[in-house]
């Protein structure tokens, strides 16, 4: 009887191992395919540095890169990560610490729904909001600020640099794209933060309140240090999630293949991959593979960093 159980146990464990391997094979095949074709494409299009700094190729070009889309991705992802963390972290603290309150439970349900929300609808929402506030925002805030900066700096090189970041916004711009990415990131940060705070042992929580005194100090100063690694993991995972998003940017940043101010249409690596993969021109398809390799590298670095932090926790 004992030997039969051992045999069944080994069979069961073998099946679990086979299923695990089967689940990871497609992932490794995708990674191998992207890197094998992407590295070859980068070399054929002028080398790594040329590829990272040059504009995307036209149908008749022999070389090119992803310079403007890469800058747009980095800028919008950085802004989106800052905004998503700034809103998601306190929301996660509230959900994790006040989980017995009805409003906290409602917030948890809303956040769980937002995780599964089609991200393209978030892009449409930001696009609609931007259409409502754009004229007033440009007339009463951004226009006067831009005029003041121009009067103070003149037509200097420094003003030309500043005007890339500050000025009246077009219908499509990097800041709308960053806002959409921030909304996508919020639920990931909130849920991981809530789980981290909820897992704090009761004696440790009571000690934090005893040391911190006020509730704000206990939650955001004392207990934050206890869950800091988990919160950093949440930030890294959320950033990796939004770095490769395409759908929210279609209606917000729109895309641009040239170096241009962030107040107007802004490119992103994911948008270029989407556009180039649909063309019949081989040079642009190669560029899409190279862009995919660059984007995959960024996301893998973020995910691996998050997993290392989680293991150390």
C-alpha cells in the first residue's frame, strides 16, 4: 500500500513538473524568437547605438532605429510610474489597514475591477477628459506659463529646451499618455501594498502605533519601513506593466516618429512596433523586431529586479 502511494506521488509530481515546463516553453520560445531576430535586425540597421538614437526607418531606408519612440516610452513611463505610485500607495495602505470599513471594501472591489479593465477604455477615458479640459488648461494655465517663460528666457537655447516640456498641449500629448499609464498602474500598486500591510503581525502593528504616536506616523513612517521591500516590488511590477502598454497610448500620445516636444504627439516603442508590424516593408518589420528586443529587455530588467526583491523579502 505504501509503495503504491509513493508511485502515485511520484506520478503526480512528474505531471506537475511537466505542466510547469509546458507553461514556460511558449515564454522561452517568444523570448528566443524576439532576441534572435531583434539582435540581427539591430546589427543590420546600423548597430546598437545607431538603432537607439536614430529615427524609425522609412520604407526606402536602409537603416534606422527607435530613438524618438524610446525617449517617449521612457518619459511617459517615468511620469506614469510616479503618478501611479503616488495614488496607488496610499490607496493600498487604506485598503490594507481599514479593511473592515465598507468604503475600504468598496475600494478593494473597484481596484480589482480596474485590474481586469480593458486598458484601451482607460485611454478613451483620458482622451475624453483631455478634450473637456484642454482649452481651459491652455488658456488659463499653460499659455500664461509658457508666455512668462519666453519673456524671461527669450529665444535662448534654454527656452527651446524648456518648451519641449512646458507649453500649451495638443489633443495628443505625452502627459495624457502618462495619465493613462498611471491609471493602469494604480491597481497593481494598491493591491500589492494592501497585501503587504495586511500581512503585518498584530504585535508589530501595535508597536508601530506605540512608537509613531499618530496614525499617520505609524502607517507611513514606522510600518512603511517594515513593508518597504514589498512596496518597492509593487512599484517595479507596476512600472514593468505600463512600459509595454500600447492600447492606452493610441488615444492619448498617438505616436510620433520624430523628435518633437512632449506637448504634442509623442512616440512610444510599443506604438512603433504596432505600426511597423502592419507594414509590408521589410526594413520596418526588422525595425519592429529590434524595437521589441529593446522593449523586452527593459521589461525583463524590471521584472527580474522585482522578483529579486520579492525573494529577499
